[in-house]
C-alpha cells in the first residue's frame, strides 16, 4: 500500500508541475473525466492521436515554409489544425505558440514563421516527453494494483 | 485536491432534454480525427448515438440519403465544403436539426458567419461537458 501511495503522490506532484508550468491546462482534466469503465484507454487514445497529428503537421509546416514561394494559406491550415488539436488536449503552451504563429504568417513574415516553427517543435516535444513520463507513472500505479488519481 | 477514481469511473449518462427520446442521434462534422474521438465521447455522455462526417459535403449527402440527426456539431474549416456553406445548405434544404458551430478560431467574424448561416449556437473549441450542459439546459 505504501508503494502505491508513493507512486500516486509522485504522479500527483508530477501532474501538478505540468499545470504549474503551463504545459497543460484544465482541458486535460476534462479529458481525464471522460475516461470511464467503457473507455478505459480514452486519455491514451486522444493523446496518441495528438502525437500522430502533431508530427504530421510539423512535417507539413517545415515543407510549406521551405518552398521558394511560400503558400501562407497552407501554413494557416496547418497551424489552425495544430491550435485545435493542442486546445483539445489542453497543451496550453503549444496552443499559445500557434496564436503567435498566426501573427507571423498573417504578416507573411517568413523569418518569424521559421522562429515560430522552431518554438512549436520545442514545446511540442517537451509536452510529448512529459506526457509519456506521466503515462509511465500511470502504468506503474496500475501494475502495483492502485488506481490513477484524478485531480479536481 | 485529488479523488481516487482513475480508470474505474462508472459511465454516467447526463440527463438531457434532447435525448429523453430513444435513439437520439448526433452527427459530428469535422475533418480532424481527434475531434471525432472527443466529440463522440462527449455526446455519448449525454445519451446520443454518434456518427461522423469528414466534411460539409458528406454531411449533406447523409441528409439527402434520408438520414436525420437531432444534433450536428459543425466544424468551420474543412476541405471540400466548409461548415458555413454546409450549414446554409442544410437550412435551405429545410433541415431543422440543432446545429452547433465549432471552431478553434476565436475570431468574432467566424461566430458571425456561423450565426448568419443558421447555427443554433457557436462554441470555440474545445467542446467540454460544461459547454454542452449549458446549451442543453437552455433549449
């Protein structure tokens, strides 16, 4: 029981830090609340979709910004989708970069766009790494026979 | 504060006027698979059976084939046919389903376009249980 309590405390502390640092917002809690006995893998499912979509979008953005003549409508479409998906899982800092990104492509500022793309990559891989650590902690709790605490 | 609920949450159906009749159906119109997954789970919590379409044109084809949905969540930006055009077309066809416009954009212009097109309400993404509960309470 001590082991489970310790793991759960570690989980709560780690998740709290993600909220404190602005990596996640309340939407992540909303997603956790949707997980239930009929959808026990819901959070994992949604986050995995976010990872898949994000990596495609980052790839497409890199290509779009590497063209001789940049099609800013394509850039807009990618960033808009990224903003939607990051909002949907509560990846707050990723979402905020998307907002700044729009200012750059609205102004057709290529240098600004390239800077934003790098920031987007940095923030995305940071939140991906943190979420993967979170899921590892969840697996450890479940393997020890505990339940995953939901903050609220 | 934490609660020890975890993945053993019991699924609770939230009471909703629209789903007191059996087989209330909701159509999720969005090109994003994450939105499909999220909106399906959200709407099923209110008792809806959910269906999806990838764009406005597919949504219209479903209605033209004789399908009917009590509720539609309509995304703004989609390939082939966007949410504004799809909403206008559905209303011109006489479709009286409740339509919720949704978009990741928080520009008021998007909301105005959706309202002009004939939606019942507009939400900035992400959709949440609270947003839907407030909408269903007021209809």
